[in-house]
C-alpha cells in the first residue's frame, strides 16, 4: 500500500471539489434531525457523490503524474 505514502501538492482551485464534497456531507450529517433540510437530502447526496468521484479522479491523475516524473528522473 505504497500509494498512501505519495505526497502531492494541491492548488486552491484543485481543492474546490474536495471542499464541496466535505461541505455537502457535513450539511447532510448536521441537518439529519431537522425537517427543514429534508427536501435537500437528495441534491446534497448527489453533490457529495459527484464531488467525491471528481476528487478521487484528480488525486489519481496527480499520482500518475508524480509516478511518471519519478521514472523520468
């Protein structure tokens, strides 16, 4: 499981999907007992799912790029 030890740098723009991912699940968990947000569970879960996939995709791209740069050196 060497992939957990790979370090990458992220710009602020690349953190946007990650922040959306965390924020959407935070709102779902935080509003679980309130009826006011009940209508928004589905859209928030959709945003969470999309941003999770997006973040993992960006992470894999960064890992592949870092591995290619290591092999070239």
